[in-house]
């Protein structure tokens, strides 16, 4: 079984609904000394940015015990949007396991699974990885014929192929990651700079999944922008859906900290700024080393101008770009700045 990275995919939904992947078996040998055909390779396409974790033997025994102790009527349950689930299969039966309690060990890499081993990291289009190899074919009885034993009644069977239980994890690869509190206007900004049409509504957590938009320029240059769903205090401890969102920021070249300068949810912009930096730093300190752009959104509100002045007094030596994404104010300047910072980040790499 071969995994192939494909930039035309942006999710793992196909693997979710087909969790058990089996390559074609080879054909048996035929008469007149003819060998059987080898089985065809099973090529599974996954999005760029997919990490493959091999679950250890302890995980398999845990799944077996859970499967035996689970009533038949609850072996396949609907996924809940409130907790991360893994759907696995074992001998034709399916079961969902709650991974929300799997916390990384102290000192472990962000997003690492304590009982898993990182097997592959597919980042570029066309990159292939052999996940499981097929077994060697057997030998028919003719291979054991001798002058004194011309018709042996035994043969060598073929070897079974490799198998295992794996966890696929997607960390989106984008040039720009837009980070902010819920209802800060991230989806509105993505709509203003690209043709992406995420859901927009005046309440928190409108966006439940990362959204990707393509920013196109007049000279045919393109940038990919990832709208990361709103972070909350304690996201680094996986509160809300913290790790589900924060892991997508790790591969972005630059970060955009989008602030609600009007304070429509009763929070102060400077407090949001410090809280966002704190959550990023506690999840992965290297995220603070990434180039970042601070953007003040909702500047069309009357109180926004006064809050921007207070923000500059409290957070010194931090350039701020004022915009009003809902009215396309400052969008052209924003597109120029993210292009310049992405170019600078590419030179440093």
C-alpha cells in the first residue's frame, strides 16, 4: 500500500469513511508451471501535510478489549463535534475511540502521540511513501522436484503482507495563517481577499474547521491563506478544540494576528493580543519566532479609533494595520504586506 501526497486534496474524509484499506491479493499459481499474477499496488492519495502515526501494540490490545466490551448496537456511533474521535477497524467491526484524553507527555513534541511513532510526513505534491509491503510469493511443487522425487506433494506458501494500524493526521500547509479570537472577523477577511466563502455570522465559533483561501494578484502570483477557527484561553491545554486548531499553524510561513479593535464581545484588544501570544508560546515556543502581522479589524466602528490609540500606547513598537474587512477598507495594503512578508520568510528558509 502506497501513500501519495496530492495538492488537490485538503481533507482526510475519504480515509474516515473507508478506514480499512486492503491491497489486492496475488493470484495463485496455475498449471503448466505458470506463476500467478502479482497483486496490484493500492495507491492512496492524501493531502499535502499529512502525518502518519503507527500505533503501537498496546494501542491494538486496547482497541481489542474495547471492542469486546462494547455492545453491538453501539459499535458504530455518530461522531460528535465536541471531541476528537478516531474510527478504526478490527476484523470487520468498527469502533470509535475518544482521543481527547491522550495528552502529550512532558517534553514531547507538540501534537505527538505518546503511544505512536511518526512513520511519514508527506509535505510535497507527488511524494510517495510505502506504508505496507506485500509478502513474497510462494514456490510451487515443481520447484522441489528432483530426479528421485519427480512429483512432490508439497509446496511453499506465499508470505503474508505487512499490516498495521495507523493514525492519519492533517496539518494544513499554507503561506499565511490567520489567528484570532472567535468573532474577530477572520472569515470576513478571508472572503474579502479570496473567493473562499466560509460561513459568516455574528456569533462565536461560526467556523468549526480550518478554511483555505487563494489570494490572487494581478501578476498571477498566488498565496494560500488558512483561516484558523477562533482560539480561546487555554487552547494550548486543548480546551475547546485547541490542538485541533493550533496544529494547523505550525506549517504556516507567517501569522496574522487579527484583533477585534471595536471590542464587540466585551474584551479589550490589547488583552486579546497578549492572550494570543501566550497561547501560541505555551503550545509551541517556535511559533513566536515566525514573522507575524498584527491587524486591527472592524475599524468602521466608532469606538475602534480610540481603542487603536490605547493599543499603541499599551503595546509599543508593534506596527498595526487598521482595516475594515466587511467594507474592503485596507484590504489592498493587507495583501501587499502579506506578500512581502512571505517573500522574506522564503528567503530566510
